[in-house]
């Protein structure tokens, strides 16, 4: 079985990308797919911090523990370490493209592109909203994560 390394990326690495990492870990474990996962932020503001308590709670409600993750900033080197770099929104994608080295190993895409039902394919930033936004983020990320793993399967990549 082929394995893949996947980096999920948002702005702060405390809300969306840690949740995306936890959800992908959970789906991969259930499906017997080997994915090596990590997450990072384009900004450095929250480096070293645990995920936002609202993200931890939203994921805990579905049996996924993301509490031990620690935020870090994405680096140029990540483009040569990971097979896939998955941006949560267009701004993340734009900022990642600015530091992507030529001929990088990683395939850089917007994560939401794997869900055909989602307009613009962005995973909305829940940081300035309430808990409802975090539950919506969890639902959205789960749909996209399933679509992503299905994509890997259907291309016989795992
Ligand atoms: P994330 O959410 O990019 O999904 O981790 C945010 C976290 C922090 C901030 C903005 C978005 N902030 O402005 O500090």
C-alpha cells in the first residue's frame, strides 16, 4: 500500500488545519489508509499554542482528540517534505504560492476543491464566530476529507 504525507494549512494553525489533520487521521485509520499528517499556519502569531478550545471541543464531540497538537508556521522546506499541501482558503493558497519553491515535491491545492458541492471551495474561518461555526467547520472538513481520501483511492494512490 502506498503512503502519503499530507500537510493541512490555515492562517493561525489553531482552528481549521488542526481539525482537518485530526479528521483525516480518523478517516485514514477507519479506512486502513496510511497517511502521515501534520498541520501548519501561514502566520506565526500562535506558534507553540494548542488548538483553539472551540476546535478541540467540536472534534472531541465526535471522538477525535486534537488537544496535543501544537501550532507551527509553514516553511519552504515543507514543500519538499510533504506530498500534498492542502490550503483551507484562497488567502492561504495565495500565501503558500508565494513561498513555494520551483519544482517542489508537494502538490499544492485548496482542500475544498475535493468537495464539488462547495461554492468557491473555501473552508470558512470560524475564529471570530461562535461554536455553531466550529460545528459547521467540522461538518465541512469531514465532507472534504472524505472526498480527498476517495480521490487518493480512485487514483489508486493509496
Ligand atoms: P485558523 O483560524 O486560521 O483556522 O487557525 C484563525 C486563527 C487565528 C486568527 C485568525 C484565524 N487570528 O487572527 O489570530
